[in-house]
């Protein structure tokens, strides 16, 4: 029951993801970070089959870093999103990845942006977006409360409303969420919303 969603505010973009690693009826862990920091000013939130998600997001991260190493300048968020879409489209004809992506970034002169890339390689620039079962509720809440000129505090308040709605309405709701933000100061972790903490198992 994955939930990944994001939005663009006045001078920042924000991505939120649940942190549950599940398979069938089992929960393996509840602190899995599904939002990758691509580079200093880009975030990649992903949902989908865990192996595909880990492999594909790392592949994109390393190729974005390789481009910057070779050329001396980083890819813009739009360029990184189009590269990601191209790789998904190429794989779609061979060995497709079951991965949905929200890419957020901040570029000088352009400001914050958010890109929606699904597993069949469609790409859209959006102001708000979501994937997973939680999208039914987070999209509804964002449709009602979202504004383009939101401050960070207002956006986090809206995120909390989305999380409360997901937890209360989804039959098997993920307990924990991580919030990450990107603005002119860079990409960083903002907060966690936890209702369950993983406990360490004592050794025999």
C-alpha cells in the first residue's frame, strides 16, 4: 500500500513517501527511505517493486553524477527528468522496470519544479502529484487545499493532512513517512512522521 506524493510551493518543492518495505502480507521494515537525493538540488521519490526501485534509482543517480563529472555542469531538473523518461522508455521494450517516479528539483533562474514519470515512461511537469494507493486520498486533499504560493510551513501542514487521511482511510495504511524538501539551499531531509519505530532484535 505505497504512498508517494509531492508538490511545488512558492520557492521550493517537496516530496513525501511512506517508509514501509513489504512483500505479500509481510512487513520487512518500516524505515525504508524511498526518496533518493539525486544531487545537490534534486530529489527522486519512487514507488514500485522494491528490487526495480532500488536498482533503477541508483542507476539514474550514478548517471546524473557521471554527466556532471564529464561535463563540469549538472543536469537541469528538466534534463534529468527527460533522461529518466528515456531510460524507462528504452527498458519498456526490453525488460521493463515497475517503477513510478516523482522528481523534484530547484534550478537557478527557473525555480522549483516537479515531474511525474510513470512506469510506462510518460512524463509530465506538474504542480502536485502522487503514486500508490495513498494517491486517492492525497490527491483529493491537495486538490482542495493546494495553492501555488504556499510557504514551507503551509505545505507541511497540508502534507500532515494527507498523511492523516491516508492513515485513517486506507485499509492497510503505512505507519511512517519521510518528508524531503529542495530549494535554493539544496535538497535535504525535512522531517519524519512516525507512528511505529523499528526495534532492534537482541542477539542470542
